[in-house]
C-alpha cells in the first residue's frame, strides 16, 4: 500500500528539497512549495494527507496558509516547522488547528514519529465519524448510541412498531433512555411532521395532571380564567408521550382508559366531547404487572398500554456500549464547554467498566460532563471522575506496566481496553486492529464489567478465537 502524500512548504530551498528527499526515501509521495501562496495552490491539485509547513515565510506565512486551507475545506493534517526562537508562533499555529510542531534543525526520526501519529489520529477521527454515520444511517435514532445485542433488540422492535398506530409501553430503569426511544418512535412514524408532546405524570398533582392532559373550561376551578387545551388536543395528529405513567391515580387511570378506547374525552369542567387522533407512547420504571397484582394499577388499562412492549436494558446489561457512549459524551461536552478533551487516559476505561451504574446512561453522561469540566489535559483521566466511580486503581494490571510474568488473560484485557481507548470506543475499529471479532470484544467487556477480574486463559481461549 502506497504511503500518504505529504506537502512540504518552506522558503529555504535546501531545507525543503532535503526534507523532500528524505521523506521520499521512506516511501512517501512528496511535493514541495516555496511559500504559503504556492502551498495553497498545491493543496487543491495534490490533495496531501499531511502538510509540513514553515511558520515564517514571505508572501504568505504558515499560519495564514493553515487558516486559508481550513476555509477551503481541506482536511489535511498540518505540522508546523519552526526555529527555536519562534516556538510561541508554533503554539499559536496549534491553537489555530495544527496537529503538532517540529523544531529546526529537523531530526528525521522525530519527523517520522510526528507524521505517523498525525496520520493515525486522522484515520481514527475518520473511522469514528464513519462509525457514527453508519449507526445513524442504519437506525436513524438520534442520540441512541450502542451496538450491543441488547440494544439491537430494542432497535428492531422500534423499527417494527414505529410505522403503526399501536400504543407502545416502554419499560426500564431510570436513566436508560426511555424518552429517547419515545422520540425515535415518533420520528420513524408517519406522524413525524406532527407534534410530539411530553408529559411527566410524576411531576404533577392529580388535579393539575388531569387539567394538563385533558384541558379545562373557564371557571372550572379557582384560577381557570379561560379555556385551555390539554396535551391530548395539542398532540392531535401526532404522538403523546406519558412518562412515569405508573404514577397516575386510580381516577385518572379510568379517564385515560376511556381515551384509549374511544379517542374522545371532555375537558375539566366541560360537557363538550373532544375527539382526537393521538398515538400514545407510555413509559415507566415500575413493574406494572406487579402493580396490577397489588391492585394499584388497573388491569384493563395495563393491557391497553401494553400493546407493544419495549424493555430497555440497564447499562449494567450492555457494558460493551460504554466505550462508544463515553466517546459520544466527550465529543458533546468538549464542544459545549470549549475544552480540548479528545479521549480517555490509560486506565480510565477500567474504572468506567468496573462501576455498577445504578443511574444508567444518565449517570454516565453526568460523570463524563463532570470529567470534561475538570479535565486539565486533552485526555480524561480516572481522577476526573466522581469518587464513587473511579474507586481504587485496578490491582490486577496497572495501566501501561505489563511486565514478563503477566498472564495471557491480563495481556488480553490490557490490549482490548487500551485499543478501545485509542479508537474512541469503536468496537468495530478495535476488532479490526486486534484481528478479532466485535462479538469477542463485547463478550470480554461484559466479563470485565462484573468486577470479577479478567477471565482465565487456557488453550481453548486465546485472543483470536470466538467466545462460545
């Protein structure tokens, strides 16, 4: 395979041609330019993967070249070259988007190391973007991140149920993403251009919730100064999402049952019957079947709601999705807070996988947000996580310190976790680099998340075979 193209931009002829010759001897395809203006022209015709540019040049300096290249849409990786006395300018270039800088006179080994790291980072960025695009194109479910078998089963139900009018009941612990699934059901349905209305049934008293759902007439109660449409009317033609539906009172359960049966109701204090066309999606973290047996929830309403049931797995059940979720949240909050956090420091993924996550994805999101805010480098470390999550440092294999005598299981664990950190949590990319299957990695991540330590290795359980 041919090595990537490199453009060398330097006004010093000897330095430019000498570097070009050395890089060509290493197998790179190289072109040169005498200043920023010529370099900008070469960018479009040569399309290099890496640009090595001097900072101080006549006509157009390296910083201006970098800025104009980005304005033109070039995704080439920039590495600036500078004399010792111009380091501050090189730092300015990095702030403007350069990947790294090299001090003159150049050391070829240092040049090659910087180029390889720059290319590796570019490839990983592209792979991560491609992975996000594949997930988005395949499922079209915004903000639902994961490739685990447990989440795939949820996606399949959503894809089948979304185009229909069937009432859907979403079950799962708090923080598992029930509202996101409800939104996906709406977005994948023929009602996607109509309203998506949300009501948290646990946040309102019985009287307020009744008015919120069904509306009220003027004078129906103190403070009712005019007619008000309820959420059912506002959602007409679209989708109404009732979160925490297991919290509603017995009297409201009766009224909700009637709406599901007849698609009509009266406003509070009114006599006029209102007809609506609403697709209902409900969610709860309660065991509604148990609530029915205990007499706290109507059985007939339960069956009306439970036409199609979607049970969301807890984060404990899909720990193989943690690397991808972490990558997503780091990208989200780094942008929101203007931080240059790119990924995880060695050992951090161990701490994340070892936590039980009682708050599920919501807890993970909050932990990563906190970490990004407190992070002082471009890698989020275990010390940036809440104390309840980071816990003691893993005792089995200190990060980066494997020595002769480590077991095969310890080496395998370190290889998988460090590779996942390097590829921003992409199990697909990690599997390609390690030469194993995605299923193998997901299987191992589940084992590592149990807190029982790495699995024992034997002749039937090497790094390459599939788990059984």
